[in-house]
C-alpha cells in the first residue's frame, strides 16, 4: 500500500509514489552466457506513477487525452551483473467520443453499448 494523491480536475489525475520490486526471466543469448542470470529478482525501489484521463473539446469534437507515465528508480544489478539505471515508461492516447458525434442516447444519457451503436462488439 502506497500513497496516491487524486486531483480535482475534469476527468481524473492521480499521482502515486509506490514501493516497487520486479522479478523477470530472460531467455535471450546474453542472459544464458556463463556468469549471467536468466532469473532475476531486482532490488526494491520506488515507482512514481502519474495517471490521467482529461476530457476536452476541440471545436465541436469531444476528446479525451489519457495515459500514464511511470518513473522507476535504479533496481540494482541486471542479468549480466551490471548496474541498472532509472526507467521511464510513457503511454498516451487521444480518444474521440463517437457516440456524441452520432447523437446516440441510451435512457437519456450519452452512455451506449456496441449493440446500441450497431457496432461489432470487441
């Protein structure tokens, strides 16, 4: 359990500082050489996570910018006994709400299912 701060913004914005410990298996050639390790449990470290989903309009288009970024501290030694470095993972997307553009309504709300929109379910 780690602290997370939730900001009062349109949509959501969360920032958390977490305890992080990673375990991995490596099956590529450098990990199988003498002196290397194919199974590694890295040292504990921190993970700073920012997650967001912010709705907005560009003209008449209802959009949402969403994603996350993780900042991970050094984790000790890697598969070949070299020091690890800090890591950053960023994933973002810009989403268009097509149901609003199609004026789709379900029970007086803008929430609709694939069946209501006559789209194939995924």
